[in-house]
C-alpha cells in the first residue's frame, strides 16, 4: 500500500486530531470536575475507564476505523449507564463530543476511502 502524501492528509488531519484530543480531554476534564465539585460523587473505580478512552483517542489519532466505531459504542454505553444510574445525562460533555467526533469520525472514513483510491494523476506524463 503506498504511503499517503502530506497533501492528501491535510484536509482530514486537523479534524481527526481535534476529535482525538476532545475525546481524551472531555473525559479527563469531567473526572477532574467531578472530583472537585463532588456531584455526582467521584468513584475511584471510574478511573479504569481512562486507559480505554486514551486508547480509543490514540486509535482515532492514528486514523483507525475500528477506534472510530469503538468510540461511538463506548460513549453510547456510558450514556446509557449514566442515565440508568443517575436518571440524567451531563449535556455539556456530550455536546462537545458530538461536535468534534461528528467531524472526526467521518474524516477517518473519508481519509481511508481517499487513500484506497488510485490517483488519477499518477499515470499522466
């Protein structure tokens, strides 16, 4: 498989990077806010989620389609569990994630689609 050119990565790279950073920072920030604010009560067991989130964010940063789909399943599962446990959802983190991941996840799939297509200018003399 040929290596992608830097020109090809440019339109997708920023969206993917921002989505990866938002994934990690929103989760870490919400844990810190939860620890400082005390609502809902901070559960130390929740820190086991951090390696999963960091791994998914790193996979998104590396343009992995599996990680992109995994992030969707992870945050839907977390939202369902939060709703079952607390009967409410923190709206602000989900709005932030929806904005950044709504741009990053499609960019990952478009990136792979663009990379897999042969370049039409390669055969021109």
